[in-house]
C-alpha cells in the first residue's frame, strides 16, 4: 500500500519555558498550544497544508479542542466522535465562531510604562 507521507524537512521547535522576555523579567508564554488549551471544548476549523503531497496538499479539519501539546493538537468531530491527532508543524491557522479565552499576563505599572515608551 502506497501511503502518502508529510514533509521530509525538520521544523524548528521552540523549547518549553521560553517566550518573550519583558524588561521587568516577566516572560510571556502565549504559544499556540497554550491558547488552544485555554479554549478546550470549543469547536474550531483547523487549516493545514502538507508540502510535497500532491494528493492531500491542503486539508481542513473541524472539531472540538480536546488538548494540545508542543507539537500536536487533538480534536474530535462532534457529530461522529472521530478523533484527530494533528501536527502543529502543518497548521496554518484556526478559526473559531466564538470569543477565545486568552492567557492573561499580569502587567506591572513599570512594565506598562516600558511598553508605552518608544525609542
């Protein structure tokens, strides 16, 4: 059986615990997997492209967010219950029909002042 495979290149992965460093030492960690975890249970449309695959170059998946990890997303089809394990490396974007939850970061007055100041 000739099963199509995904891309044969490696995708750089940002290590856990890294993020944008602010002047006050606070680190922002709003990675895609964290945003998806904050929206567990919501139904979204996930747009994927698979380079080097002429048969399934672009795919669209619709499902409920079950969980997300650094390199994957698990969604389930609300009608059939079918589950999909999808790689982050091929994800282009996600659309939701409702407001998203977003991980909030506490911003101190000093941090806000540094963000408001332009060089």
